[in-house]
C-alpha cells in the first residue's frame, strides 16, 4: 500500500517537500506499527508444541475444575455475575497494576495443565517472549497484564476458580461439542437441554458479532471491563485480553457463524497473541527485580492515571 501523503508536486519549495516527506514517513511508520504484532513469532521456533494442552493426560485437579465449570456456567449465572460487577454498590479495590501483579504471585491456576508457576511468573514469561520478538510495546503490556482478571479470587465476588480461570465459551447457545475440552461434562449443565439455550443459535443470530456473545464469566471478561476505560490500548489489545481463553474460537474454529465485519481482524490479533501466552510457559523463570524497572515504565505509558479501580 503506497502512503497517501507522498508528494508528487514541484520541488522548488524545500519546506513543502520536507513536510510532505515527513507526513509520508509518519504514515508508513503508523502502518508498520499496526501490523508488526501479527508477524510470525520467533521465540517458539524450537519448541515441541504437541506437549502443551494435553488435557487427556492432565492431573485430576484439571479435570475436576472443568467438571465444575462446565456444569455451572449458565446464562442465569452469567447475567447475575455481570449485574454484580456493574452494581453501583460494589466496592472496587484501588491499586496500581504492579501491585495487582504482585498480588497474583500467590496463585497457581487449577485449570492449567502446562505450568505450576505463579501467575506473576507466567505474566513476565509472556511479556518477555513478546519483547524478545520485537513486538509493539502495547502488546508487551498485554502479555504482562492479560491474566490480571484473576484478581477476582482475592477481591471477593468469585465462587471459586471455576468462574475465574479456564477456557471460555459462549452461553445462551449450544455448546460447541468437541471444540471445547471435556465436552461430555456439559451434560450436567441445565442449559444444555434448554429449548432455546441449547439450540444451535440460541439467543443469537448468525452474523451478530462476537462482541455480542455472552461469554462464560471469568478473568478475560472481567479484565476487559476494567481496562476498557482505564488504559490507552488499541482494539486489537482489548481483543487479546477479552478472548485469549476462547480456544474454541481462535484455535478450533467454532462459532464463526456469529462473526461480523471486523471480527476476522480481531481473530487474527488473538491468534497472534496466543503463542506468547501458551508456549512461553516452558521458558526459564524470570527475575522480577531485574525486569521491574522496565515494566513499571511500560505500565505508566498505557495507564497514565496509575491507580486503577478493580
């Protein structure tokens, strides 16, 4: 695509020419910044990717987690969870992003078969992998914060890990069979046999847009709601946060019938982020003290108000 600002007129006025060249350079740099995040990752080129997400061989705690999650993530629960989050009477903790990261240092995700590290270590692994591959600074920040929605486990309002972590999926329509891990466990969910919620399209219409699906409540949706109005992030970053656990969509290709104009771009953004979330889990343990100054500066760039309402 040729920059629209390239100057083709007479060159007898140096100021005009220089301004036109400067505009052209700015436009090219903007286009590069918009697409750099989608370039093929390099950090994972030597990794055995078949060793990840092996749920059939996962320990008992992982299957037990999904048995509970799949039985309890209903439309009714999701409506109640969103009303609880948006309640005017809900007390919202206030802390910096780094304080939130430190709070997660005590958490090990029961749904994850690929790591026993704390969430703080996982976040730094993801961010550092993105940084090593030269991705934009906003994407490095996404790597650093993408799981901060798991703070729900410490701030109240969560019933347990089942409504905070794990893969996500829409409620209000038929569960997508084998596109979701442990599909047999949905038999215990009352929505599976509901005449509307259990039908192919349920409460939605084809082409309604992925943003209009009611996703199973968890840390993705919670963090998206927190940062949407409190951070300076592009729409691709918000999609990475909101849908990074939506494996049935971005990995298995399910629910495409609900996509609308613009959703394909967001899908590619989520797919570009996914390797840094998943495959960085086998990287070395990062040094918090060495990395902290760099990431404090990065946080301030995108969260200018510093103290966040969670």
